[in-house]
C-alpha cells in the first residue's frame, strides 16, 4: 500500500505540471512529501515509518521537484496549437 501511494504521488506531480504548465506546481512536492511522511511517522495513515524515513522523505521530495520542474519545462517548451504558425487559423471562418 505504501509503494502504491508513493508511485501515485510520483506520477501525479509531473502530470499536474504537464496539464497546468505553471511553475507554481513545483511547490506541491515540497509540501506534500513532508506531510505524507509526517503522517506516516505519527501513525495517521498506513503502518508508520521504519528506519531511515528521513532520507526517503528527502529523496522523494527532490525527485518530485526535479521531475515536476522537468515536466513543466517540457510542457512550456511545446507550442500551443494556436501559436504553431501562419497556417494555424486557416480553417477558422473570418467573422
């Protein structure tokens, strides 16, 4: 169950970065991973933490920030369909 939650969060953050194309989404892993591990450590959900949970928390936070930033960067570098070129609006009827 813990592995599924971790993999889910690792997928959700970059996906949100791709969909929103906003740099503010990079803050999410900085907030959510420490809250996730604080809840595990306190026993709020799942079975708690084991030895070395601080390293896992820091690692997942760094991986989440980097992957989300990379996803936002890729999404922002792709041009939107409206800005692709001079023929992008050739099928739109003039008003």
